[in-house]
C-alpha cells in the first residue's frame, strides 16, 4: 500500500491543510439551527434583559437574565431583595459578574441575575441598586447590616439619596 506524503513547504500541502481546516470548522460557528425569530434554543444562553426592561414575559422552563452595570471599585452593587418572586412561577438561579477589563472582582462590568420560569402566573421581584452614597457598608455579596442576600440593606441616606429600587413584573404564559 502506498501512502501520500505532503512536504511542509509545498503549495499543494498548504492547500490540502487549508481545505482540511475549512472542513473541520464549517458548521462549528453560530448557526441558524435555533427557533425562528431569534429566540434562544435549549443550547443557547438565557434571554437577556436590561435594568429598564421591567415587564418580562416567559414560557415555563425558560431562563432569562436581567443584566445591570456594576462597578465594585466605587462600591456600586445590586441585590435581589424582598419580596422575592413567587417560587411556583419564577425561581432565582443566581448571579454572575462579568468584568469589562478581565481584572476580576472590583472591576467595572455587568452583573446578570438569572431566573427560571417554573409555572404559569404573574410575579414580581425587586433589585436594589446601592452606591457609596446610598448604602453604608455594602459589599458584593451582602447588603449592609444584613444576614442574607435577600434582605433589604439598612441605609443612612436622606430620602433624596435613597437607593434605587426597580420592581420587575414577570408573566409566565
């Protein structure tokens, strides 16, 4: 049996290598195999909303994230606070920080609160936005003077300096 040999410097060897690489990478990038209309499929990440998207509609089993800007170096933090959503309709699946500069904790970036729609109904949840002028003693994990992440932080701010509270309404169809 005779085997073909490709010398590293030959043009035909380079062409064969390029064709093989193209064959390997075809179909590996983002495709259009998901549902029509751009809705995420099971292999895609959760649907993403911004802090301003306060009315959200989801289907049972769907995951979505509310993403907010956060800068820990300036003591700016966001918290999921009471009242939490009705767990028969919506469940919190945690939060994840993505740094803009890749420097990790303390860097500016985005914080995503992820939720999963469980059953049909309507529920609400609230995010609290603390800055160094509105909340005293807050950290990335716990609001100030609290024992759990869902408790509302104590603030020493005047009413004009109160932390921002954003309430979201989620309808699961």
